[in-house]
C-alpha cells in the first residue's frame, strides 16, 4: 500500500473501540477521528487511543474532506442516515450489523451506496474465523460432497440487560442474524424458507419485551439442502460457537476454541478447558482479518469480502423468522433485491 | 433367579437372531422355540443356535404351554395379531418397534395386554446405552439445571434397499421412531408438537415411495423446552449417534463410540477412527441390558423398563411428523391415552 | 471346531475365575476341572461356575487323562513345577505371566515344553487389545515409516497391598513385565539395553520391601530405535494405559478407553469421563481374544499367538531393569536363547 | 508506563526481527537501533521496520547513551562479549538462549551483570505459553498433589541444515535446552542427574558432526520426582510440543495447539488438524508476553520473570546430557552457582 487510508469512526462503544485498536496495528491506515454522543466520558480512553480528534457530532467526520472511510459503530437506528450522508460525500463505509430494523430503509441506504459507487462492507466478522472459513472451503471444493444438512449452534455466555433487549430488535435481528449469514456463507445458497420456535427460558422477563432467549430455527435452502440453528442467550460454560456441514461424502465440524489445551485428570474425571469466553476472545483474529479485507478492497479497488446484499438477506431472514415465531407456521424469504431508484 | 423363563421367538431375521444370541449367555433363560416363515432356509443357523425347535408357524409357539415369554421380531404388520394372541395365552411379550403402522390397532393391542395383565416391553434399545442413560441421569438429577434444548443426531451408514423402504412405513416410523423415544426418555417430558422438513437427497428414487432420506424435525415438549432431531439415511463415515442436552446450568453431550482410540498423525493431519459401523456394534451392550431388564421384570414381577405407552407415544409422534411433512405446518400430538374397552 | 477341548484350571483367584467365565461362552470348550488350595472357601462360586469338579490338589488335573489343556493361574512360584508336570502328560499349557522369578527355572520349563511338543501360551493379554494391535499393524506396515521412538505409559489405579508387594518379585517383574512385552510386540524388535530409575513416591513403605512404585525405564532396541516406559502404582483417575509409536512418517497414539463418551460442560469446565477403572474392564475383550487364540492354535495345530520365548525375553528385561535400578547404570539384555538339554 | 524504554537490537535474523515486530505494538517502547553484520542485505526490511537506524557494528548500540536496553539476538558465540560490554554501559539485557557454549564464560557474563546491577532476562519463551503456565500453576497449587513424574515431548517439524548443526552446540544445547528449562520451571525443582540416549535416525549424516537427532533423556529432580524428555528433529506432522505432569492426585496434560478446530469425517476416518507448524506460530503469544515481562521489570524495577540463573542451570544440564550420551552412564548436575569475583 502506498497511500494511507484516512478513517473516521462513528460510535466509540465496545465494538468501535475494538476496531480502533485493531486498526492501530495496520500499516497504511490513519485513524483521524472518532465521534460519540457520550464523548465527554471518553476523554481518558481517547488520550491513549492514538486517534487525532474526538467529537460529539459525527457530522464533523462526514464533513472532514480528508477522511476516506467511515466505520459506523453507532446504534442500529442511526445507521441508515449516516450511510446515506457518508455515501453522498464519497466515503467508503464499514457498517456494523444489522444495517437497520426496516427493510425499506435498508434498501434506501443500498441505493445511496450504489449511486455513490463507494465500497460498503457489513460487519459479519465470523466469515473471517479460521475454522468457519475452512469449512466453507470444504463445502465449496466438495470435500464433503453435496451439502445435505447444515447445523449451527450459537449461544452467548450471558443474557443481555433488559434495556438492551428492548432496543435490540429481538433475538433474531440482534443475535441470530450472524447465524443467518453463516448459513448463507457456508452453504453458498440462499435461505428460501424459515420456521422458528422458541421461548423465554433463561429469563422469563424477556417475554415482557415480546422477545425470547432460546430458539430453534429451521431453514430451507434454494439448493435443496436443509438447515437448523439453535440459540441460547446463556450458556453458563461460555461462548458456544459450533457448526456442522453434513453432505453426501461426509461431514465437517467446527468445535469451540478453548482457553487452553490443558486437561486435568483427577478422581472426579478429566477436566478440559471451557470455550473462549465471548466474541471478543473467540473472534479476535477474525475482527482483524475483517478490516484488513475492507482496507485491501479500498486500496486495490476490488470487491469487499462481505457485501451490502449479504446484510440485506440476513435481515430478511431475521424478519421472516420473527414472523414465523408469531404465526407458528413457516415463512418464505424473498431472495431477489429490486431497486426502484436505480432501475 | 430361581425359576427359568422359557422363551419363544417369532421371526429369525437379523434382530431375532441377535436376541437369541444374547439370551444364550443369560442364566435363568431357556430358549425353547423359534418360528420363521422362511424356516427352510434357516436350518444351518438353527443347528448351532442352541434353540430347541424351529417351526414355520408361530402358532406353535403361541400354543406351547411351557413358553412363558414371546419375542416378536417379525415384520411390523404382523405385530398386533401376535400380541393379541400371545396376551390371550398369558405370555409376557417383548416386541420390536414400531408396534404397528396403525394407531387404532396399536390401541387394540394395548387393551389386550392390559386385560391379560402380562408384561409388555417395547424394543427401544437405545435407552440402555451407557452414554444415553448417563445423560438421562444428568437431566433427571438437574446436573445441567433445567433442560432448555435437546438435540439428537441420528444417521445410518447406508440407505436401506428400495423394497425395504416400500414396506418401512416411512423414515419417521422406521428410523426416527428411535429418536422420538430418545427425546421423551432424555427429557422426561411428552412431545406436544412436531414440525418436520426433509427431502430425498441421498437417493432421489426414495421420493417415488413418498418417502425422504434426510430430515430435520422440531419438537416442543410439555415442560416448555424445545428440541430438534436431524436424520440421514447415509453417513458415509458410519453410524452417527450423538445427542446434546442443553440446560440452564450447562450441557451434556454424547459423542460417538469409535472403532478404536488410536490416532495417527501424518503429513496430512491427525486421523481418528470412525464411529462403530452400525447398530449391532454400537448398541451391542444395550441389546443385552435391554433383555436383562425384561427378564428381571418377569422374574421379580416389577415394571418393565420400557413400556407399551412408550411405544404408543413414539408412534404418535411419527404419525404427526409425517403429517407435518405433507402439510408443511406444525402438527400437535395427543399425549393422553384413552382406552375404550377398559374404561 | 468339531472336537471339544477339555480344560482344567489351576488356581481360582481373580484371573483364574476370569478365564473360566470367558471360556463358558466359547463353543468347543469344556471346562472340566478347577483346583485351588483354598477350595474350601470357593464352594459358592463353584456351584454357579459351570465347572464339573473342584479340587484342592492340582495333581488331580494333571492326572486326569481326559483333560487336553491346562490353565496355570496359581502363584508365580508354582508355575515351573506345574508346567513341567503338565508337559510331561502331553497337556497344552496356558500360563499367566511371569513364568517364574528365576531365569534358570524358566529355561528348564521351556525345555520341558519343547521336548513334549505341546502348545504353550503366555498370558500377555494386552497384545489382543484392539488399540494396541492396531498400532502394531501400523508399525509393521510402515504406516508411520521407520520406528524411531516408542513410549509406553502404564499406571495402576491403586497400589497393591504390602504383603502382595513382598511376594510380587518387584514392580518390574510384576507390573512392567506387560510393558516390556508391549515394547517387543509393537516394535517387532528385541530390547538390548535397559536403564531404570524410580522411587517409592506413592507409598514410602514399599521401599522397606526393596521395591519402588514409580519408575521410568529407558530401552534400546536391536533395530536402533529407542523407547521409554513410565509406571506408577497409583493413578487416582483410573487405569492409565497409553502408548505412542513415533516414526519417520508420523506417529500412532493409543489413548485410554473411557467409561462413556459423555462430556458435561458447566461453569467449571468441560468434564470427560475417566479411563475404565482397571484391567478387568479395560482388557475385557482382549482376555476373550487371548484364549480364543489359544484354542484356535490347539484345534488347528497352528502357532500360539504369544510364545514361550516372549515370556523368557520379558522376564530377562525385568531382571535387567532391576539390576540397572540397583547399580545406577544401563544393563545389557541377552537376546539369544540357548538350550543345553535340547542342543 | 510514564517513561519510554529505548531499545537497541543486536542481530536481525529470524528471532531479532520477531522481537522487533512484537515491540512495535507495545506502548512505552521505542526501538531506536538494530545492528547486523549483514546489514547491507537488510535495507528493504529495515525501511518498513519502524526502527530508527541500522548499523553493521553493534558497538554503535553499546555506545549510544540514549539506549536503555539491548536485545542480544546474534550467534551464541558472540553473547558473552556483548553481555559484558552492555552491562558495563549500564544497559538492561535480554539475551537469547543459550548464553554461551562455555560454562566458564557464562559465569563471567553473570558476574559482569551482577556487578553492573542491570536487569538480565534469558529468552526461555515457553514459560509464557498459556498452556505450560497453566500446568505450572496446577503443580504449584498442588492441583495434582505432589509431582511424581514429569514428561516432555518436544519435536521439530524438520531437521536443521547440516551447517547449522555444525555450529549449534549439539541437540541438547540447541534444542533440548528449552525442555531442560521447562523441566525446572514446571517442577519448581533442580535437575540433579541426567541420563541420555539417542541416535541419528532422521538424518544419519548428522552423526558426522558428532550429533544426534533423536533422544530420550531421563531426569532426577532434587525434590525426589523423576522425569523424561523425548526429542526428535523431525515430526512430519508439525511442531509437537506436549507435556504431562503426573502426581499423587492426578495429572495435567498439555496437548498441541492446532491449525483449526475443524474435524472432517469421511469414508477414511475422522481427520483433525495438525499442530501449528513451528515455534513462530505456536509461541506467537508467548513471545509477546515474554518481552512485556522484561519491559515491566525495567519500568517498575522488579525481578525479570526468567533469570540469568535459569540460563546457567539449563546450560549445565545440556552439558551433562552430552557427557552422559558420550559415556553411556548417568551424570550429576551441580546446582550451586559459585561466583569468585563477587564473593
């Protein structure tokens, strides 16, 4: 890379700080600005962050002509507006998932990005995990023959706070959306039908927010294979992220990454270590590869590794899953993206 | 055991021979008779079987006053008739699964057994597997807290012949019925709703018999927990029999039993042994424990470990799964057993 | 097998009873007699044993003209005398390890067996374990290339009583002798030098008997490869029986067999089951295969799978290991068997 | 850290570059200079290295008054001279292993460091591996009771070039020295006697350099426990770094870290991934923690985590192992460090 990419980050919560920290170790990247509505409370962090300026108003970043690329790490309901403004200013965009809670608004943002011709990457970090990408390769190269069944287990170590639940868009939009993307990524096929069951078994109070914390979601793929995702908001033993692709010539299984490879044998049995605690630990390397992919696409003007369409489709599956849970019957998913503005 | 139990076996196919072989090593059991419509072809086997007489006509066994207990290992469509006749003669009954393809006929058989007051055990051998019974104990003793999600993977090493498929009653009645029983056994709760998806992916010709070979079946339990079973008629790497019970305090996973514990490291990776090939190898010990349980119940006049009701309920779930597959929507399962004759 | 082999068993301790129990399930074998100096206390066991007569005096067995084969399961210091007498009477012999504590007496017994031309098998049961025999095959077929290093871990679940220690011949003769045989079996090569270190770490009182309970023994093989055995009289987590053959093209590792394949994940970690408790559980199948091999050799007049020479060589290595421990330097092992009587 | 530590690196080979790369991500560290006799060939690397100046002559670094700490990554035979010069100039020292090939020269360097009162850390990176440090903690906290047996397996993926072998000081000084340090680190006890066997099995040409490539080394510890290390210069399946600490209450085993957690089941078996290829991959995190520990000790004026004495003792064990291999008998190791100059 000869030219530096100048970056501004909107939102300095957990994920915004994570990306900033990872960017610091990348040559060819200059982190110029970060904005956050709670900027007043972030001064200590900012002082050691290596970022050049901190602002309360993300418009400063949008208007900064030196900034080439923007990372949108603010709450979901602000994404669409910022995408549209940033695209208009010709800035490349890295946006955390989900793009929005509204399919219409997501399409508006998509049109704005298409019109502006800027790069847009959605933050499906798991695609960059060494284990999942190895299984994707096995499926693609027919190492397990034709895919018949895809199984994904995805469990968080602890449930979110109830006020987070309230603003989360529901478990399918907030948590399962990663698994929906994994389903499309590993299978290389579109999800055409969803059937969801679930309940609030971890914390019954979650039901008050019209949400659940335990779910099983069946999937039908366009290529004829079938799949199932199971979720829980609380696996007391840690972040449980496993997957199995089963096909005509065998299966490929991703097991958890663990805290160590040590096993202790005692009178009580053989104790192995737990999975890495949560996504920061488990997907640490994946987060780094993810933004490397984004900057590579900018520098070499190639396709980003995870597209706007991927965000649209995962969102649609999440919406269909919610409808299925409410209606008690399977729901179809539209896989064509029609754009009014552009056509 | 002071008194010998005298046994007659109806049907000398694979499973009948298996039971006879296992009975030979049990003290307190005398295998007097075996019947099979193909008795003519069984002379060689019979000569070394240790059984006292071989007949073409199972009525000889029914009428033999010395025989205390009868093993029904003949084709499914003969079960109900034999059960009713044997019960009338006061013989204890061990019957292979499923009891029948018709829920009405199954209830008739149930009434006959109840009236006669004989012991009746259904052949759900997997309940006696050391691994599954350990997980059942963990669930029962709240070792994983409250059960939230139950997952069962059950795959055969190779698909059955098409003429077998034709007479099998379909994958749910023939194969998944074991998993439906496992779901009830491990959870200790009734299945109240089923949703099934699937396709003929292993062998498209199976579709000609209105059947499938790959399936995912969602379950709702009376206790509020949820479950999922995935089936395939062909796992090229062998008999795949795994299970996970996930709850509020952790999870219990059954992994496959393997041909050996040897692992070979080479330039290509680390090679572990495959699962035991099929049910004869995997459930070898379970088949022995199963009949021990039956004979113990006879000798000590206690309850059999696997009841007629278990057979009825598994059959109902199988019927509901088939209906769900055909209609594309979830189907409820009636969990009350109403008997007209007896009430 | 057309003709039955008639068997007499000398010694009805743990191992004698084990062999009798396994023989009961073999067709073609008739267990006629069992002798034990404590016969008075064995009446209850004998009544359900299926053996035809019980005697205090093994001479009855030696003199019984109907008996074809004798199992020597009595204390080590009685072996040589019984072997010589049985051989003279033309009886085939299965003898538990070690043959004797004296190399001269062992050679006398060997000569007697050679002269009589009877079958003689030494009870190195581990050769018949499915895991070890798989590794032996891998080494033989060069699946790991040329063998470079052989490592054996062998630990008992609990130390023997001190009065057993006193009569045991020491850890090398009593326990490690199995590992010395494994070293020869897996490598297919003779051990030519031994260096032993060790201490009484489990129970310091064992030192009073001039013995140790923890040992590491280095081996040099005739083929140029090297090996190491580590022993302990007490692994609190169960019977630890592992092995690694490392070569120019990879390695083959035998892991322990476990009580189940269940793993339980909780807040504390992931708990796997312990190894099978002791040799009766771990080598259950191997003990059956072992005597099948013996009876096959008799019936078909072929070579027994585990020869007299194997017993002689393992004993020599044990003697050399003891000398090495006492002198603190490596000790050579003579690999040629010279017979005065026969030559 | 308030004050920056200014660093100079002597030797820009593989390990020097590794440390420089890791230092770049540490706040509070400024890498001012790097020297290498082949500086002419390093210009391209230097341009992107972030180091301020490159020189052929390490004296420039020694004389640079701004430099606080020096990393000695040059060939072993240059270590002592540089240590003495750097200590005289009051610079803290991080030195790669081994300190030297001569025990006398090592003691001279030790005295120079003691006199100057500078920090000195030896590069035993494995102490910082998450797995080994977990086992060390288990041993220290008596999690496995009293240590009885320590077993270390250490195998490289491929043998070094013959010209490297010639200058390496032999396998014990070059490769096993890490395992000797591990033995002391895990046990928390001194090695008092060594017995070594081995041969040139991977590449017979290594014997021409009076060296071996396959070894088994027995250890006696001051605390009464015993140990064994096995080495090979070539494990075709990758870098094999395992360890077992066995004690009165159980065992703690370190298994290899692997390229992924994916397992592929096929007709041929179940394929797991190989170990991480070599030390750069396996000990990546450990190398970072290692230098963090060094800089922390400088900044807070505390003890370095891996001392000069550790280097001296590992070197002595290596010398004793070589003598044992040559003489064929066990060799004692002196565990007292006597300093003439200082006392």
